[in-house]
């Protein structure tokens, strides 16, 4: 079976745009969560979010292109440019039909839907923008990245709620394994901090209402957690067949060596409290990667909701069994919030950086540990640790589960 490695990554996030600022903020334990500024949220139960700050698409898009592209597409394109730069990848040197794109998004552009719906109601159907459909559909991030870089291989979008980004990376990994591409550009993107987005999750009672303490509101595995924090961003990685990467002298970060995907088949929003399906996804990924009882870092889904964190703890115990004490966990959603369809990709990049830099980012705000969440979650401060294996977990509404395992390349 062909080996697959990570040769580049890019990030747009609430704690930093570009990987260096993003990583430095995480290991310092800095929060990107604050009061919502995208719209007036005074009437909403939850008034806080992880917004991307100081994002300037004019550095890579013309003013006309900015008007004709949705925010979630702009995020993906920005992260893709960084991933290409990090990978030193010149696509002109390779067959474009051997380079594909898979970029997930859970929702697409609610922003453009809301804006154009107002126009429909106030001015009538003839005033609807001809760019409405191209701007709102979730596959446009993958399409625009391919158009921008001239990539003609397999191209599609994964839409599995909060597991979208992880599934995109996992499926891209499979494409290269099966010799259907040599390089894949993959990840996830989301920009749904809008009145409908926030209002919809408020109606589900899924969001934290700790509005007076935005930076302390996301508290995975803490007994006082009361919901997740909606956030936005993008994570894009370059995956490449090992020998192909070596031949062009690529800077290899790590090997992606395991991927597991399952479904709870339980409820449209609530996780199965027994955690059987997420545990199975982890087991499948660990088995494929050949992980036995080595020390491993797990970047947990860790949403800060009452149901998820307890269930994910149970699932990890089932997956790792007797060597659960070798598992070091953290949830970086404690600092970024939940970026929905982008979360699995951004957190995969976190996992890569943890192995590369030998530092485990912290779970901040873990002040009062939940007795039912009793693993090593790296509370408050980052920890130096020579770990050579990492796992990133993503769990989405509808019961979608994905686990990705990476290793240092020997």
C-alpha cells in the first residue's frame, strides 16, 4: 500500500491567520473567543463566538473577486495558498490530473442566503444576485481552489457536519493510497457566524450562554461546561505519496497512517452515550496505523457540551483499553471555539504541529474537572512531550465519526 505524508498546511482561525501565529497562540493558551461583532447579537441567548480577526482577502483576491466569493471560500483559498507555500509545491511541474482537491464544509454560506433572502422579500426575485448559488453551495471551496491552482484530478466536497474536514483528509488519504492521485489538497472551511447560524444553534440549546466571560466560556471536560462556542476558519493540508514527496525534495512533516470512519446511527444531534461508534472509528484508525501501546497524543473533538465530553471520554477508554494511561489528550476548542466543518482539518494541523514541535497544546479553562471525564487533558498549560504518534477525532451531527492517526516518519 502506498504511504502518504503531510508536506504542507495552512490555517485561518480565531487565534491566528497563518500557521506560526496560530500555533504560538495555542501553546500560550490564548483564547480567540469574544463578543460577536459580525452582527448585533443582543437578542440572542449566546452572544459570543470565535471570529477570525484581521482577515484581509485583498492580498490574494481582486475587489471584484472578493464581492463574488463567500467568506468560507476566501478562508479556504487563503489557507491553501499557505499550504502550497509551506509545501514548496509548484504544480506546473506535475500532471494536473494527478493532483486532486477535497474540501469539506458543514454549511456553506448562510451569510449570502440571508443577504439575498432580504433582497428577495424587499425588492423581488429579479434583484437576486446571479452569484447567489455559486456563492452559497458547499462545493465551491473545492472548486475555487482547483480553478486557482489548475488542479484537474478528483474533486469533491465532504458534508458531514463537524466531521467534514476530517472526512476530507481521510478520503484524500485513501485516494493517494489507491493510486488515483499523487498529491491531494484537502481540509475544511466554515463561516457561519450569522444571525441564522447562531440563532439556529441557540434554538438547539447547543451554545454556551456564558456571555459575561467569553474567553472562559469554552471549557471542555469541565463540570461547569454549558455548550460549545460557534467559530469560523479553515484548515488546508497537502498530502502526498511518500516517494513522490522524496523525489521532489519536499519538507515532510509526518506520515498519515490510519483513518477510521463510522456512524452512531442513534440520533440527529445527540451522541450515543455509550460511545461505541466513535470508539470503533478510533480502533480502525489505530489498527491501520499499527499502533500498539505507544505514547499517543489525542486532539479530542472536545466540544464543551455536557453530552459530547462525557461520551468521548468513554469512547477513548473503549478504544485504548488497558493502555489508556499512555494517552495524552487536549481540546484546542477551549481556545478557538468550534469551527464546525473546518474543525477536523484545523485540529489535524494542530496534531501535526504537536508532533513536529514536541509540545502538547493545553485545554484551557479546565478549572473543575468533571469526575466522569477523568483522563489526562493537559489542563491550563502546554506541555513538552516527545510524542511520535498523534490522533485527531471529529464527531458530527447525524452521528458521523472520523479518526485520523499520524506518525513521525522513520
